[in-house]
C-alpha cells in the first residue's frame, strides 16, 4: 500500500470529489431557485417556496461544509 493514500475515502481522487461537491451545491441551489420561480407548476405556492428554501439552504450548508473541509 502507498503511504500517501487517503484511507478515509478510498476510490475517487480528492480533486474529483471536490468538483463533484461543487457541482452538487450548484444543483441544489439551482433546483431551489426553480421551485421559487414556479417552473414545476406546483398548485400550492407555500409548498413550492418551502421546498425551494430548504433546497437552497441545504445547498449553502453543503457549500460551507465543502469550503471548511477543503482547507
């Protein structure tokens, strides 16, 4: 075994995990904004805004965790 291998995350290299994390943050925030702009034609605005807000908040949370983990 190589001593420099990261044993906590076998498989994908660190750069690939970082780019995937950034991609997922953008997806969560983007879909949340689509809920706000009523792209999915949900009958109840309250449900649409709630789901949109939760997705945006989760995207921000994931972005924060990604930023703190990359330092």
